[in-house]
C-alpha cells in the first residue's frame, strides 16, 4: 500500500490551502481522500496526481 499524505503535504504539492482542501472535500470537488477517523483525513499520491491531471485546461474558458 502506498503511503498516505496529510492535507499539509497535499497543500504543498497543489498550492491549495488546507482550508480550500477542506471546502473542496465538503463539496466533493477536490482530490479523493481517505477518512481514517472523523478527524483524520489522508490522501493517496495517486489520487492527488489524478486530481491535478483532471484539472488541466488549455483555455481559460474551459470548465
């Protein structure tokens, strides 16, 4: 099993703040995450990289 990343580590990788990641989790728009306990959230590197790949755009008008 691959190591799990903290929100702080994902923040460093993506440039998104931990607060933004929390907001994205509640909206279902951020990277997939693992909830180990109600207060412990982790991410796989694969899911973070997939989120980044899926966020790529070639035009500012793309959604």
